[in-house]
């Protein structure tokens, strides 16, 4: 099956965009830590550490972005010590 020449570029661009989105989704997104001035890649590993912190500090699970600023700060303190 041959694609008409004018369709090759749009099809190739769509495939590259899909591949890029898939790769970045696997890598996780970056979250800025304003207390230490660095970034954390929020992926499976970071989520596991976050859940460990919740357990050790006897907190119910709440998405990190919904936590109050003082609790996010507590997590970052804990995270930089581990």
C-alpha cells in the first residue's frame, strides 16, 4: 500500500507525536520543590516513596497536589532525608 506523497508528512508527524507522548508518559512529570529549589520526576518510584511517607506519618492517601502547602513541605523534608 502506497500513501500519496502529500500524506506522508502528516502521517509521519502524527506518529512522532504519539511516540513522544508515550515516552514522556512513562517517564512521569516533573514537580518543582520550592523548598529545596529542585525538581522531582513524579513517576512510579516517587509515588512509592510518597505513599511510604503517608504510611510512616499515618496520613490518609491524598494526591500530592491536593495536600496543603505545609504537608507538601513536610514530604519534601522527609524525601530529602531518604
